[in-house]
């Protein structure tokens, strides 16, 4: 991401309030990929971030240029890669221990309750229809004891406890699905960035 700030202009700022200015990168400026591609229908590819992937690794894989890591982040509206990029298992476990005290504590803590509206199903062509749920309070959860609906594997309860661990794991897993801008548009983006920060 450090390469992203390279074209940003410098501003003089008196950090210590002592009358002596220091040249700093003006990070308050923003560039949006969408603005550069409004006149065209850009092509994006779906990518699932793997366990050890970093933005620079993905940029090297798709653009043969690891310094375009910022483009991977910008396209996916990721401002803070430390918290918005998916964590590998070691980092995820460390995050869980820091936030909840231990992994067992996170697995034993109810984050929220859900009512299952539709169970996951698979169509004849193999298309997976995901489970559909709605968040409910504990009183509603308790009132649904014994209620079931038919799913792939027979009848299932229509209520579900979601632990803190499962909640955080689902969030992290959702972050793995990103978009990659087609390399054909990279020169246009780089030109637009130079124009914005010139």
C-alpha cells in the first residue's frame, strides 16, 4: 500500500507548532477507481483470497507488478488493510484471543440469534441457494423451540445461535471474496491517478 501514496502531493505542516514546517504527504486526497471508469463498463474478475495472500501477492499474480497492491485495495474499497483484508488462520486466532480472551470463550459466547427463513438447497443444475436468515432476540429464539423446516438433510430447526467465533469467522470469510480489475484498464487508472495528483 505504500506505493499508493507515491504520487500524492506534499504539503508543509507545522507538526510541533513551533513555526518550523515539515513536508508531509497529503493523505487527505482520495482517488476512486469508479470515477476513472465511469464512461466505460470496466471488467472485474472474482477472486477468492487464499490463506497466505497479501494485496502485493495478488497484484503480482494478476498485473505482474506487486507495487499495484493499492489498486487491489482501492477496487475493493479497502481503506485499512490491517483490519479489512482477510486474516490468515494464525492472525485470526490471535485476533480472537485479543478480542474475546480465548478461542474457547469466543466459541462459548452467543453473539446473536437467528431464525432460518429458508434452509440451504441445491437446484438440479448444481446451483446452491444459500440459507436465508433474520436476526431475532433471545425471547423470540426461545419461543421457536421445536419448530422445524425441511432442508437438504431432512428437517432442521428454524432457530440458530451464532457464537462470537462463528460471527467473526463468517466476517473474515466474506472478506475473502474480492474483485480484480482487468489488466486492460490499469494504464487508464494510472493515467487518471497522475492527473488527479498532478
